């Protein structure tokens, strides 16, 4: 489920860039310079304690120079936010509202998956919910999951099939070829069939578990 979470982010960003065109694509690409500069500044604060060599003054100044150039070109919101590359497309340059993934997700038409996105983070983050979020167990309150499980694949399986199909369709429809449109429909049909198989498999496991419990009780 955690791997799907990353895939979902990729699909949302891909769809957002596709819908907003070349300017957003360029901003997304160039924002790597901003993030590299921010990472370098963070590294520079702690490299001595980590026992690593710091960047030279020339290296830091080179990154700062590139950062300032982009800040002058695209504005402060672009340079001072993790999602600054999406700021103009979402709110314009003068808005006080900051761009975020949830806004990108919403404009991409994928915000209905937010409950699954939140659920996907429970088992990989150190929050209290991680103690009870055991999708690999039929009865999550009885024991803690230790090791692999073949149960609980319905949600991540369906989500992954849908996201893979959507990301591929986004690329194919961007080209606009009529043959690609036919392939896109086939992919969506395949995703639907895959979803049904995941659900059927999970129901089968639940039924087998129920039959075994009834047999033990008898």
C-alpha cells in the first residue's frame, strides 16, 4: 500500500502537468535546482556532526546563484515552497494560498482517493494509528502481523491497477493517436477485470478462514 502511495503521487503530478502544459512542465523540471539548494543548505548544517566533508564556498555560491536566478524569474512562491512549481497554475503568482500536493491531487481529479492515500501512510509512519492498521490481518485486533500475508491485497491491488492504467492512459492520450485511444480503453478494461479478481480472491480467503473457524468450533 505504501508503494501505491508513491505511485498515486506520480499519477497526480503527471496528470497535473499534462493538463497545465509546457510552462508547468518547465517549472517542475527547474524546481529540482531549488530542492537541491535546500538539501545542500540542510546538509551543510550537519555535515560536521555526520563526519562528512562540507560543500566548498564556491559550490554553495553556485547553487545559491542558480536559486536566485530562478527566484527572480519565477517569483518568491516558486522558490520558497516544496510545490512552488505548481503555484501559478493553481492560484496565480499573487495568491497567499500555498501550493500543496492535496491541491494538485484535487485539480488532477484524484482527490476522491484521499482516504486511501491517508490509509496508505498508516503502516509506514510512526503515528498511533500504525498500531492498529493491519490490512494483512482479517481480525486486526487479535494479533500483530509478523511476516508476510496473502490477505489484504484487494485495496492496494485495485489501487495499483487503476493508477498504472491512468498514468499510461495520460501518456497515450497526450500523443492523441486514434490507435492509442483504443489501447487506452483496453487498459481501463483490464484494470477493471483486475479489480474484480482482487476482490474475489480476498472474499475467497475470508470464506476459507470462516470455514476453518467453523470446523475448529465443531
